[in-house]
């Protein structure tokens, strides 16, 4: 049971928009920055978004991040079949002094 | 672009110590934090801990009693030791370059290595 809560799965059609939520508390998301990772089948996770809404070089602008209170959201527009992957949120927890990850969300592009 | 490569035994016996090394290439280890993260088969990610190049460490409270992370700046490597392993420690182990500062901590990952705990 992860401290950060993500929906187990989401799905949408190609070309559509989808959002993935990540819910935490004041000791983690509420007072720290959120990052998002994409894990394509059989590969290592890859940094997609950092510091809530910043994209590292190489991340298409179809991917966006936002944070409000103790929740964060990853948005993906113009869905492509190549976006099918597991997505994880991550953040620092000030009470635990530890890095936390959400349980992961499997995105299916129908 | 920094690259990370994990190495070590793919099979460890129960009650023994798991030992992995991460070799950093394309940049110096003498900056940033360096992390270990694992993923049991079919499951999510679990942070194990990190080390700063100076040697200061921070571990997951749930694993702290069994974990040691060390750094060798002369070899541009850092290492993980996990003692008294059980089948529950079977996972893909990733090393990562971590940028951590002021409430922000994010990771760039190596390709990972599967470690199976079995007799």
C-alpha cells in the first residue's frame, strides 16, 4: 500500500487527452515537489516531469504536470499508441525523510 | 549525458548479502546524490536509499537495518549491500542519479539488473 495514491489504470483513444492523479499529504506532495516517470514495457523508468511541471529535454510538450494542495496530476494530450506504459509519481516525504513513489498507473491507448 | 550500469550476481541465497555496484560514465560522481531503487516483478517502485558523493547517506526506514550504500569516487562507482535477504527481496534493482535539493528529488535511471533470491 503506497503512501501516494494513483489509479491502477486509465485508458483513452488515440488523439485524446488523459490525466493521471497522484494523491498524498502535507508531509509529501503538499510541501515538496513532484516528479513523474514513464516506464515502457520491459524497460527502466524514465524521468518525464520534475519539480511539479518542468520537462527535461526530450520530453514532448504533450506531457504536462501540475500540483494543487496535496495532489498532483500528469496530463497527456494527443495520445499515441507509443504512450502505453506505466506511469509513476514520486516525491520527498519530510516526515519520513524518504523518497516516495506512487503505486503506478497503467495507461492503455485503445 | 551520464550513463549508469548496474553489475553484480543475479542469484543470491536466502540469508546472504546482496551486493551490487553501479558504474557512472560520461560524468563525475563527485556531485549529485546517487540512489538505489528496486521493483519486485510485476509490482511498483521502492526507494532503497541514496548517498551523496561526500559519503552522507539516507535510507528507507523500512530497510535501514539491512542496507549499506557506499561510494568510491576514485572508480566513479557506488555500491549497495542488502543483508539477510529473503525471497521478498527478489526484484529488479536500479541505480540512479538523483537531483535532490530543497524539497525536490528526482531521478535519472540506469537500465536495472534482476536479482533473484533463491536457494
